[in-house]
DNA sequence: CATTGCAGTATAAAAAATGATACTACATTA
DNA sequence: TAATGTAGTATCATTTTTTATACTGCAATG
């Protein structure tokens, strides 16, 4: 998501933060699991590569919606979780999930003709 | 948006329909203006090319969220509008706009240090 | 002693999204 | 008669996103 909003469209701002193929899924897992370590997320999110997970997590951290805590053990553990700010996305994420479920159901029904 | 949802994530389904750089803006204009003709949309949406507008409109029509009506005059007029189904996106679009506005304000405040 | 798990990085390539430009046919306007 | 507006299409180029693959160092496990 590298686009600057054409005329200050707030929707586009939102997409810049949580748009893209993986971010919503990452945020969802953090919504459901509170804290997740890197490899735990990788296992949960089917098909994501390490590189993509790393990149998306970094962007989410930079945007302040998730936090990254390093536990100083050997080997190091890293825990990701939603920040308080990130939690303001909860209703939006739930609504996106609900509309998606609604749409998927409708598409399925249409395909059953 | 060409990705199939990794594990049936509903949020990803939603992104498939309304994700991308232009779709939310197109939908917003149709939310605010009821009916829009092709060139009217092009003028409203700063920076979009004819090609992108054509493509995004076609996808939105295919997904059933907007309708395309051709008025048989010369030269032909084409009117786009949200379908009843598309209107079910209204609360989601408004929430995306609201969170984006909230986030933009926060970013601005942070930049003012 | 070899493998596995930890949390990544580096490099290169492929795929997808987006953009730029020119073009269509017809009718009205200047 | 030339320019403008209608709603696009066609072709090519560029940018962005995503993937694939190999690699790091350290510790515990088998």
C-alpha cells in the first residue's frame, strides 16, 4: 500500500494501514490470541512466507497498531500483540469479517443454481 | 485483488470485493451521489485513469455491488449506482472512513512534535 | 554429532496492479 | 470545419506486491 490518498479520502487512509493480503488476517489472529510469537503466527496463517510476515508485522508496528516485545532469553522470543490503539480497529475488523461472511454465503447460494 | 483466501478468512473476502486503491473511493462517490455517469466519476476521482475506472467498475458490477445502466441516447449515457446489495456496505464504508479520519488526525498530531 | 526450533535477513525472480498514451464512432457546439 | 464530449478499448511500460530459496547463530533435543 504505497499510494497517497487522491483527495484526502479517509477510507484510503484505513486501507493503507490494514489493507493488503495479509494484514487483516494477522490482526485477526492477534485479536483472538492476545499475544503471538513469530513462528506461531506463521503456523496459523496458511501460505504466508517468512518474508511477508516479517514485512507486514514491521509495517503494523510502524503504524502503531501492534507492538513487538523481545524477551531476552536464548533463543530469543518475540511476542506480538495489538496495542491499545490497534484495538480501536476491533469493530472495523469484526464488521469486515461479518460482511465477508455474508457475501461468501450469498456467493455460495448463487453458485448452487 | 487476485488472492484466494488462505483459510476462508471472511475479512479477506471483503478485501477482495472492496479492496484496492480505487474501489472504496468509487463506492463513496456513489454513496454520496446516488447515480453517477462515467465521466462524472472520472472528474470526481482525482488521478484515476480511464482504464482503471473501467476495470474497477466492471469488477464491482460483477460482484453485484453496483449496477450499470445504459441510457439509449446518442451519444449513449451510462449511469452507475449502488445496488441494494451494495448498500449493505454502507456501515462498513462509513466506519472505514471514520477510522481513517481518526488515524489521520493522530498521525498529524504526532508529526507536529 | 546431526537435527530442530527460534526469529528473522538477503537476494533474485515472478506475478499482479497500476499508469501512460493513443485510438474508436458519433453528435453537438463554436 | 475544427474542437469537444460521450464511454470506453488496445497496447505497452512501469511500479508494487508477493513468492521462492538459501542463509545466519545459538541452544536444546535426540
